[in-house]
C-alpha cells in the first residue's frame, strides 16, 4: 500500500515537471518574439514619437524613418468595413441555426460556414482577386475588406452561436409566454442579455481581421504616397507593410517593419484586454 502511494506520487511529480517543461518550451518563442519586437520596435518609436503614426512611409533613399499612416488607416478602415459586412450575416445565421437546429438549412449553414474556417487565407485572396479586382480593374480597400470579411465570417459565426446557445431555456420560454415571436424575443430580450458576449465576439473578430496578411496580398494594393485615396482605390495595411518591408533589402525599411510590428502588438493587446474585461462574468 505504501509503495503504491509512493509510486503514484513519483509519477505525479514527473508528469508535473514534464508539463512545466513543455509549457516553458511553448511560451519561450512567444516571449522571444515579444522581447525582440519591444527592443527593436521600441527604439524606432522612441526616435520618431507620434510622427511614426502620422507620417508617410520612407522611400529607399530616405534618411528618416517616416511613418505608417497609410497602413494604419488602411488596416483600421478595412477591418471595420469587413466587420460591417460580416456581422449581419453571421448574426442572422447564428440566430437561425440556434433557433431551428434540426432544420436542414441550419445543418447546411453549420457545415458550410465552419468549413470556411479551414480554407487558406491566400485562396480567399485569389478568389477576390479573380472576381472583384479583375472586374474593377484595380486593387482597392473594398476588395481587401471583402477578403477579410470572408476570412472572419466563421470566427464571428462561432462567437455568435456560442452566445445564443448560452441563453437559458427558461428565458426563451418566458419570452414566448409573453406572446413574443422569435424576432421580437431576439430584439427585446436576447440582444440585451447577450450584448457583452456579442460585443466580445465583434472585438475578437476585428482583431482577427486587423492582423491577417494573406487575404490582402492580391486585393489591397500598396498605397504609400497618401494616407487615404478612397474605398475604391488602393490602400495599405500594417501586416502587409510588415511583410513587404521585412523582405526588402533596405535597412530603413527593416526599422519601419519593426516599429509597425510593435504598434500591431500594442493594438492586439489593447483590444484583447478590452475583450477580456467585457467577457468577465459572461459564459460563452
């Protein structure tokens, strides 16, 4: 009996040590990335200050670092437009699937939307390029937003369906007992109860859209000489600028890429923190 208990304790200690070691190995690359981004990007931000967010990007012959204004504005607008496109579609589909789970159309929606989450982003970019960009004759902010909308649709849908499925059945029955149909119950009861959960889903989907690069490769363009040229004109994005500048042979571009990486990381952490605050006390 004593030997059996000792053996179990030894195995338990060994497994704890293994789990701690594996967790450390998993977190170490992330810590290294954050440290490098803060070290190199922080030096750029200290040198340029707020001008890094408001100035135009440098040219290969520039002596100054310049800024990321076109990319920052492009990312903010493209992600916001993508969420505006995705939200009503995901919201209505999530409501229909959760209210009529056994309907054949609900099953089709569930399978199709979740299957989209496994489609590579670059495939979505090529699809929008062949349909929208070639029809318009130019890359544009709208084309990039459509690509981001397709990519973020499964994520928004999953958040919304999780929110709707968390509604207690007693609340549904109470709404129906008051003579409400499903639409009135949605407007007057469900939205109010789930507002924090739905807002959290929107924020997380916005973060997903803000940091994605592949959907923009063939759709957004690469605007550098203006902050904003129009929805139907070429634009830019922070992840796209990081990708292009990191591959360039110019040291000045590399510095811009590190500064943009730190800005992207700060925006990520800020939005994630807000979403965590909103979801506190809410079970999705």
